[in-house]
C-alpha cells in the first residue's frame, strides 16, 4: 500500500518552497473542520500524519507528504475560519489558485465535504475552478457515519446531481474516517491518478 508510506516532508508558506515540480501529486482541499486531516490520516493508515487541529493559523500552509521519490500528497490550507483576517484569506486564495493552475505534477484534487453540509460556497468555487482548468476532482463526502443509510444515499445522489452542473467530470463517494467507510474506493481513485 503506497499510502501507508506517507511521510511528512515540509510545510510551505510560499509556492517556491514546494519540492521540484516533477512526478505526480494529489492535493486535498476542504473547508475547515470538514474532516480533511482525518481523511488524510485514514487514507494513509496513520493516526498522527496530518494534524487534526482547530487552530486557524496552523492551517495557512501547504503541507507536503511524500509517498515515494516522485509521488506526493499536498494538504492545502483549510478555508472558512471567521477568525482569519480577510486580507490573509485573499492572499491564500491567490496562492491556492496559482498552485492549482500552474503545478505541472498535480494530477487531481480531493475535495473533502462534510456529508451533512455538502456543496457550500467554497466547494462550489473549487468545483467550478477545477472545471475551468480541466483538473480532475474527486469528492469525499465524509462523516457519513452520522447519517442513516437512507440519508447517505439520498445526499450522495443529490450532491452528484448538483455537481454535474458545476463540474461534469467530478466524481463523489461516501466516506467515514471514524468507521473506515469508502477507504479502498478512495485509495483506488488516488492510485489511478498517481499511476496514470
Ligand atoms: P479538518 O479541519 O478538515 O482537517 O477536520 P478534522 O479532520 O480535524 O476533523 C474535524 C472534526 O470532525 C474533528 O472533531 C474530527 O474528529 C471530526 N471528524 C472527522 N472525520 C470524521 C468522521 O468520519 N466521522 C465523524 N463522526 N467525525 C469526524
């Protein structure tokens, strides 16, 4: 399992601090508290890899995890903290837009959404952006353990339908870090991107 080999490499405050732009990498994006750190830890089968932290300041970095010599996972800063000053939010939005647009080794974005609150403004923006630049996007609708089976199926169907209008090629699945639901399915998509 490639993902079990994930290791923290560095936290970048600017794009020029990122490792050389070769090989293949996958970026993880999501609103703060959506469950992104937990999803990264679950996919990599490691408890303390990505920090599940509620401190806003700490999230304003791009964190690089290496899988092997030329494949990486990138944890993008979370959005949605009221406490983060607006100027800083704008700055990071530009940094992320530039990263997503220019990074040659980027194979796709994993967008983490809380399955109880899907398709918030940030998610819509990210899906539209991926469509505009032709970047693959796979949505993990996480914390699905908090929904009944029926609710989960309905919200997946509804979200896929709405996503189809924003970003027709994007895919979505149910996920739970707590109950380890959808882990193999997510790993399969990521592995396909990294091996393509
Ligand atoms: P991040 O800010 O997006 O990195 O979110 P975290 O991974 O830190 O998770 C935010 C909160 O949601 C934490 O209290 C987690 O324990 C909780 N959480 C994350 N994933 C799940 C899940 O799959 N199920 C449940 N029930 N809680 C989750």
